[in-house]
C-alpha cells in the first residue's frame, strides 16, 4: 500500500441525535431537527458549535450547509460536501469525505449529519405519481416495479436461488435488529419485540421480503463530529478513530434495465477489499458490525461481500444466536438499526458504531476495538467504514 | 400477439426521453416488434439503450429486431401496492428475462398468467405485446409468458 491513507488520522469526538419518531410524527421541522442533532453532537464532543467549520451529508439532504452555518453562527465555513447518490449507500462515504477534509487540513471540525421529516416532505417507499415517465424508469414503472423494495427484491431472489439461502437467514437478520432494540430506549420499536412466529406470519411486501425484512421510515436527525486524531485525545470521550472509509461500485453496476453483470450483489464486491486494505484488518478482526438494512437481503449480500462468510454458509451463519450481543459470533445492528431503532438513513448506525468503541451501547459487546459500518447495500455508490479504539493504531 | 392488460390502468405512461434515446424501442413495440441495440463495430448487444457501446466505446450503435424469446433470470411477486392504481390489486409478478440470442441482455416485464404461480428461474418465456391504444400517447408494453422448455 502507498502512503495515502485515512487510517488513524481523524476521530469521532461527538455524536448526537434527536428523539426518533415514526414518519410524519416529528413535532419539529426538518431543519430544526438537523440543528438539534448537530448541537447535541457538539455538546457531546465538548466543542463550541461555533468551532464547526464543515458539513458533509449524503442522499441530497435538504438542509443547506450555508443556512446551517448562518443559523448556528459559525465563524468560518471551510468545507461543504454532498456525496452523490440518492440513498443510504452514501452514509460511510460522507464520513470518509469529512475525514478526508480533516486529514488534509481543509477543515478542522466537520459535522456529518442527516435529517429527515417525511411528514414535511415525501416518503421514499412510494411510486412515481407523474402521468408519463421516461429514461430507465420507463422500462420499470409501467410493470409495477417502482419502490426501492421492488427494485432490489429480484437481486436477492437470484442470490438466494444461486446459493440455496433460506428465508430463515433473512429472518435472523430481522430478529437481531428487533432483539437489540428492546434494550434501546431511543428505538422506535422499543417495547415491540419480534418473534420468529410474528415474522413468519407477517404479510409479504414483495417476495422474498416480508414486512419485517423492510426498514421503517422515520423522522429525526443524527450527527457526528470529526476532528484530527491528536485533538480528539483531549476531548471528554474516548476517541473512535477512523481506520478506513471507502465508496464505489463494481463494473457496470448501474447498467440500465437491471443489466448489471454482477446482478445478485449488494455492490460491495470491489469496494470491500479496499476497506480492509486501508484499515490493515480483515473481517475476522471485526468485533461488532452495523450493516444497513434497507432490506434484510441486502445485509445478507453485504456480509458475504465483506468476507464474513461464503454464500454457501449463509444458512449456518445467519442464526439469531450468532448475531446477538454480547456473545454472538458477529453482533449485528446492536442499536436496532434501520429496522427497529430508526431509519435515519443509516447515520444512526455510525453513531452506534462509535458507542460500541466507547463502551456505552445499550447492547454493548465487551472490549470492542474494531467497530465496522456497512452503509446502504445496492444503493450505489455504496460505502463502508471501520472505526477503531486507540489500541488499533 | 396482443394481450389484455396485466395491470390496471393509471400507472405512468412510458415515453421516449426528450433526447430520443429509446424511441426506436417504443416505436417497435407499437408494431409488435422487439428492437434493441447492437454495436456495429464490436458486435456487443446492449440493453437498456445508451449513446455509446459500453464494450468498445464506439458511437456506431444500431438497432436490430430480435426474437422475443428468453429465460427467466430472476423474479419477484409484489403484494404491497406503492401506487394508487395498484390499490386492491395484487399480487402480481415482475420478471427479469435474459435473451440468449442477444448476448443475454435482460429485459423487465410481467409474467402473464396466475399471479400466484410458481416461477422457476431459468424457465423459457416468450414476448407478448400488450397494447395500450387509448392512452395519450398510446404505448405497447412487452410482457412475457411461459412456454414449453423443450
């Protein structure tokens, strides 16, 4: 590897989020939610919010960085970055973009944030309402292929067919999120446990996805603050050092009309090797994993493509006991994730990865040194990142 | 052959882009024909349409008529409606069909017949042209139905 790396140069100093709400139920407008999450992250970091000098987000977040800077009375804005792409695939990339700015001296204190108020704005899981449609969607929408779930179900169906993956493997992923949410008072599904029988009896949304294979849609905001590694050491919390962050997709992944050569894929095949190369770690070193569940089938393929198990072992690996904190082989989505904590477009997963390093998750895994996040699978460009404790440096 | 409509009316009407990229396809379906792209220089089949060949980067792309015969590459059965036109309608089946005679390019359609039928990946299908003559503008969808595998 050459000398160009983010490894260990930047750390998360603070995290913050609003109350998480069911979609359309936030009492505050989206911009105010964003401000609240950013201020909480600054308070958590012990940093005066006026010191923030950059913003990074993804999925065309509507909360403009110049408006944020003016509203917060920020002295000087030095970095404003939007990761291209229309979904949660950019969550770890936004962290990487912010970290790149901090590591190279473009900025000193960059906030990564995401805010959603779907009562104020449109929901994701609805089809287009236009009278006519053109481009790639013209080959899809007239056939009733419109929502993200419908767009991705055929990838998962083919993957399950190719490798003999059973529905129980998807169920285990849903069980892990709901199990962990029961310990998390922030979680929208806290107090709403899920049994295997509940899962099996739940209605199909689009085969192979039951209701509980699909993420929620929520209102709220989340934010984290990145500073240079040396500064993080002097701040109140144990730093979470960014060991690696990568983004991208493989060959002709977005070929129109579902013509991606590597079709049955979460789109991490080319991305994941770069993740481990920069981190100088392998999947066996990961203590705890947050993996974006737009749909459980995306988690299945994400885990395979990040090398946690070969596809032929999916049925054996993806069992609830292997995925539960604290003692499972690979504790997964320990806050409840997009299925059961909050669909904050996966930024809540980044916050949880930091909590696991700090040791204050509500489903804490003992002695976490390596805490990994995989952002939205299939939503290209995809991204993933790894945080480490000081011991990993 | 033509067919009655598989899904209710009211879904978005497909039209060519304002740069006309997919116009030969949509004009072909109105005649009951399936037209897709092939590179004149390197012979690579390409679908959906693009202005350049992804294999050799030639702009010399031609449209050729192909036989509407394929195999099911993947599928899904949709139960939850995400569009008002589909409320109270369901389930329905979407298939991804690959065309072995055209470089295994893939096309999306509905699988005609019982919406609760079993859908074997790899099964042979043929194109069925579904005309929507009373919309503005009129259009024709390419649908698929299972045929004898032999």
